[in-house]
């Protein structure tokens, strides 16, 4: 048996996981999560059924691992962010990367949405920890650095900032892409991203808003 370095071994494991996940996505999309079987996924991947358990615990683990793998590009982008980037440039590119990821993997997130009713409480908690909070946590790290460097206000909570930022984009740009509903795509992506980033960083008030007109006295009857 050939010997591999730890790096080469890790690469082989990652390659096999990617192969299995691609097969799982195809089978889940064709049959639905509930009706799909490990045997069918193994057949699609071209490997023995038992081999899947060397990489994933069960069918639920496969389901959760699909979006976890899909969100790696934006996570890697945030981790490798260039320090000199302005917040506006950084946040704009961050959302562009998220959107590009969704466009490429929208079928995966649709599979996940359709499987939600049949997911156990443990699976939902696993999804929350390994996908949602994992992604939010990376955005939170960025905001915390900006607070520490004095770019953002020191009285703000980075955890709330991260959730508020993602919350702005989810219904406006991301959700329509997942659901593939044309009626929901009434706003140009670039316009939506630019507007939301500016609102997030600068608010909605004009620099010199008009002074409110004095209100007359309310007549007493």
C-alpha cells in the first residue's frame, strides 16, 4: 500500500468527500431527502455503500455537509480579506461572493429547505451550529476587528451587527435566488447590494435633512 504524506492524505479525503456530496446532491434532488437512500448515493458516486460511512455518519450528516461545503468560498474570502480594503468595498465583495455561491449552489439550498419538515431536532441544531452560526461567526470576526481598529463604533455589538448585515441581504438578494421566483427578482442585484451596503454603513438620513415644520397648537374643545 503506498504511503501518503498528511497533506496528500487530506487531499484524497477531501476529494472523496466532494465526490460523495456531489452524488448525494444529485440523488436528493431527484428523489427528495426522505426517499433517497445511502445505497443509491453510493451507486451514483461509484463506490461501495459501506465506504460512505468512512466519511459521513449517516444520510443526515450528508444533508448538513452539503451547505457547509457550499459556503466555503465566502468563508475563505472573509478569512483572506485584505486589510487595506475599505468597509464599503469589503462588504460589497462579501455579498457578491455570497450571491455567486448561491447562484452556483441554489439547488443545494432548495434541497435543504424541502428537507426541513423531516429533519430531527438534532439535525436542525447541527445545521444551526455547523452552517448558520459558522457563517455568521466569520462575518462577526470581521466586524469585531473593525470595532477594535476604531473603524466602527465601539458601542456596537459585533454579533448583532453580523446578524443585522446578513438579515438585510437575505430577503432582498439571497432568498429570491434560492427560491428561483422571478417575481421576487424585481431589483437589480448590483443596485440592491450597493444600496444595502450604504444603508448599513451610513443609514438612511440625508446629511442635512430639512428641519421639521413647527406643529400648530391642538385646539381645545
